[in-house]
């Protein structure tokens, strides 16, 4: 286990920190309330800006935590390795920066939309996990995924996912922050494309080949 951690310290640090912090939040309402994302409180108190980040390390329950960390482990493991190959010694740092910054960036639209809504709050790593997923899709658009037992290329899943999150975010009739999923996904894709423009060229060529 120590060997795996030393090979990918940032990847496993994110995984362990999220699990530990979420478990603390499950048992401590005070800790949970001080770190959840509340646009209303952030807008009115500069001391609460940490919530943009800390909320990404909290989860509502074990199922929420398991699902996000399962997706993070499945795709983040590959992306962390890919970043090491693409960016050499900067790979781990860029991976960490992408994940942490995605937590905040994915929440920005929600902040502006809900900053006057006292009752609104959100938690979870979904925005950052979506960023990891879509950075992976940029690198390997033709990777085969199985979604609910249906095999499809990663790019096809990407289009379906983004479309679904966009329309569900417009309806806003559940307790899920679909806007964070949508913007986190776009951020992960754009961030990686900026860091390695050649990937975007390869991505476009892959789409052309599918048509």
C-alpha cells in the first residue's frame, strides 16, 4: 500500500482526505455546517470563502461518498498516470490543481444563482469528479465504457451526460446540483486542453473518424 501511495501521492491523498473528512461530517453536525457550501453565507462573510473548497470533501451519506470516490478511483487513477506521462514532473501537481480548482470553479455558477437564498446549501465532490472524467474523455475519447450495461465510446457518453446535466439543471426540481456537474465537466475538459493543445486536435480527429 505504501508503494502505491508513493507512486501517486496526490491521487491517494485526495481519496483518503475525502473519505476521512466525509466520515467526520457524518458524525459532527457542527463540522458539517461549518464546511458545507452556502452561497448566502459566503457572499456575506469573507471568512466563509473556504466553503468553496471544503464542501467538496463532504458528502451527504455513504452512498453519495461511495459513488463519487468509485468514479474518482476509476478515472482518476488513469488520469493521474496520463498526466505524469504528458507533463513529466508537473503531472502530479497539475492533477492536484485540476481537482481542487474544479471544486471551486464548478460551484461558481451556483454561487451567483443562490447567493441570496438563505436555505440553499450543497456538498460533494461531484463537480471535481466530473472534471476528472471529462479530462479523461479528452485524452481517450474512444475508450469503451459500459453505462448501465450499454457499451459506448467515452465521447458518446460525454455528450449524453453533459446534455442530461444541462437540462436537469434548468428544471432544478431535485436536490442535486446539476450545474456543478455540468461546469465541472467543461472545466476539466478545457483545463486539460489548454495544458496540452495537441490533445484537442486528436480529440477532433477522433470525432471526425466516427462520422
